[in-house]
């Protein structure tokens, strides 16, 4: 930026960024720990193969899922301590976030499948910038902020470029958000309101999202605080709208919010956060008090004639383009069609222009860092390598969005950088089928796994009778039934439900069920294994009592079940605002129906040559360990914010009692 961190204070900004990033890490680790055994255990939906590095722990008698859970719970505990701002973590913040980055990178690399998804790649990039930002005020902090600017720009621009240059015409015609409930696996009630909203309102909101992602994100690279501040605020508004109102997107939204917090300086943060809250949370008293003096100095610098007009001009420059684009839309002309056409036909030219613009943001920061000291100059060289890696991934994102094959060697370099967790592609260009579907007229698609149980006659115990009843055994967090309201579960991501949703997005001729669904059907049939618990919910033990699964029909049924099936269905939102239903099921189709003998080939098998896969003890699966650690972190935070400040305000108690004559009693 045009001012160094010594001139403008980012002390409160750093504190808020560290708390937000620690919370994001904590949520990501808890999400990973809760699903590790069900996804990657010996009886998981995606068990490790015999040649996978995770399987080699079985030779030592250690369950592979236990290794993942230990890493995840250790990271969750450390991230929780950082979120609460425990003294040692705050004193050695750079070391703390370095360890968190290494732990989360290890979890994503050891996972046999599904990781790293887009939200994981975003968190790894944010965490890498957080290592430098957490180091404290100075040149290193400024280099970290420059990495944060690059990461935020790449994430937003790659997302917007895929929308306007991709095969889906709904984004270019500004109609995509009308069917936002189809675009996300875990939509929120706000998508229902968008479906009922007038067409022009939907077009205006879609245009604003594209304008923020493609146009305003470029202004983050401008070395002028009066331009960057309103641009970052627009990014923050759009990210919070997408995260809180439109869809559950895991930890990606919170990571991007942390980036915007790092870009905004103390003059913005001091108007947003209470001084007493910052003091109670752990922001040092001298830092909070010093901000007032620094703001006074900055205000005196900004009191030059015409500074107010400069701010007005910057805001008009940021938001005036949106008004102009909406005026074009009102006249029947969509500028985003031409933007998409340019990206499709000239991806190399666009990528080079963007790379040069991003590099110009880093150059003045690097020059100031080199002139500081030899230690800072060495770190500047390291950050320069990270910047170069980020620019390579930026070019890769542009080519992926345009659908044009990248240059020779670019794809290999991109994969190599992702392997070592140096830089990740932040677009969904590297994706599986169905990750970014296009809205359809017919409605939302989904897949549910169901089991058949004997329906008892009145007066008879469960498990007896001749009638058959089908019960849902998957997609608990998806809007799969007509009366199931979309729930807010940020920042947790149900990876198994997400894979079932992706399976439903495939074309009709591609809906052949993969092997992992057959393994899951077998475990659901026999009601065994952690994958069945992850899909249908806990049916016994402490976890079943906490989550209420012990009274479900599945818990009362006698395994094995009569049959299993995978049911595909199509749904549309309900128009009646007074109805208790949320969805109308318009079409259903059985993709596969099997009997118990059909699933015998998918029973868990032990290796005949190598060591057997060691399973995690069942008692550990039923114990609410993650819930206990999360409760301890929450209790520590409430103690620090509420109890300690109240105790500090109480006057000290007097221990000596005197008589009326002024003498103490013996």
C-alpha cells in the first residue's frame, strides 16, 4: 500500500484477523475430526488403500482414523487457544499459526479422498498469509498484508471469471441467483426469498455480485488507501451476504472475511469493535489506547483541503461502475456477456495483464522490505517466491475459467505447487462433475439412500409385520424432504452429503453409482461402521443420546434391513408463504435397489498379504470428544469476556476489623 505499517496502525486489525483466522481453523479441524473415521476409517466410505501412507500406520497397530483425529483435535485445541487469545499463543502468534498451517496441511494431504476441496485450499492460502500478519507490526506484517490482498483478489476474481466465462448462460443473463437453491448443496432460507423476488431485483443482485468479484476486486491492487478501503468493504458485504444469507459454504467464507479484516486499518476497526471488548479479549491496553493518538495523527494528515472530496471520488469510482452496468442492463445490454467473451477468446492476454497488475502491488512493499534489514530482506525473498507461485495459480485460474487448455508446463507447475501447499488454485476449475451446476427449469436434484424395514401392525412391536416402510438413511443436512427447512450450519461441511448432492448433478446417462455408495449401503444395511453413523446419525451411545438418534426407527429396527435403495428426486420451492412445507417433489426415480445378498461383495475385507487395517474402537466413536473440546473452548472464552472483567471491577475486600475505639480485636 502507499503507507507503511509504521505510518498507519494495524494493531487492532492484526488482533481481529488472528481471532477470525483461529476461529476458522478451529471450525475446520472440528469438522475434519467429526468425519475422519466415517470417511477414511477402515470401515469408512473412502477407506485408505493398501499402498496409501495412512494405511501404513496399521502395521504399527495404530488405526488410520486415530492418526487423523489426533492431528485434527490437536489443531482444534491449539486454534481454540488462539481464538481465546491465551497468553503464550498471543505472545508467539507467528509460531502458533505456523503450527496450525502445518497441521491442517497434514490433514488434507493424509486424507485419501475429498480433500483438499475449495474451502480447504482457501484456508491454506489464508493461513499462509496469516503466518506473516501475526508476526506483529513492521515490514513482515506489511508483507503478510500484501499476500492477503493477492489471496482475496484471486479468490474473488477466479469465482467471477468462472461464472461469466463458463458454459452456464444463466450468469451472463443475470438470472442465476433466481435459482440459487439449485447452485449450492446446502442452501439457506435466503435462497427461497430470492426465488420469490422480482426479476429486476434478482438481476440487480446478480450484477452486484459479478461487479464485486470482477471489477471491485481489481481495486484491491491499487496502492491507495482511499480506494482499497471502500473496495474491501464491498468485498466484505458480498462475502457476508453469501455466507450468512445464501448458502452454507464451510470455512471458506470465514477465511475470506479474515482477509478483509487484515486489509482494513485501525481507523475502521475502532469504529466497529468496542474498546472494552478488545481489552477483555486480550488486545493489550497500550495498543487500544495508542490507536486514539495514531488516529489523531492520521486525521491531521487527512485534514488537507480536498481530502473529503477525495473520499467521495473514491467511493463514486468504486460504486459508480455498478450503477452504469445496471443502466446497461435496464436497456437490455449485459456487459458481463462481453467480459465473458473476452476471457474466453483472450485468456492469455487477460492473465498477463492481471499478473502484471498484481505484481505492481507487491513491488513497492518488496523495495521497502529490502531496505529495512538483512533478516527482513531474506523474508522478502521468501514472500516473493510465494507471490510468484500465487501469480502462476492466477494464470491457471484464468485458463480454467475460460475452458482453454493452459500453456505447456503451466498445469504441471500448478499441480506441483498444490502438492507442497505453497499456492492453490482458488477457482473451482479443478473440480469433479457437478460442483458448479447450471440452474435448470425443472428444479433442484438430490440423491437419498433409503432402507426398508418391516412396518409393524398396530399393537405389535417394531420389526414385525408384513408391510414395508422406507426410511431415509442419508442426506440429513440436505433439503431432501418436503418439510425439511434449510438449516444454518456454518462453518461445518457434511462431506458425505455433499458427495451425494454432486452425484445427483450428473447427467441421466452418467448416474451409475460409484463403489463408495455400495460400501455405504452395505454398512447401512447391517447398521455397523462409522460411515453408517455419519450418514444416518448415531443410533446408540452418548452421541445418540445427545443428538436424539436412539428413538429413531433405524435404531429400533433389527439388522440386516430388508433392502436398500438409492432414490433420485427433483424438488422446487413452495410458493405458498403460509405452508409448512419448503419443497415440492416433482419427480422421483430409483437409481438402484438391492437385497442383502447383492451387497455381500462389498463387505469389508482384510488384506491377505499385508497387515490388516486396524479399526478405531467403537467406544471412541460414541464418545462426544469433539463436543467436549468445543465446550471447553467456549467456556474459556465466556470466562475471559464476562467473568474476568466483572471480577476486576470489584473493590478489594478489607481483612482487618476494628472496634469502635480504633483498636483491633484480639
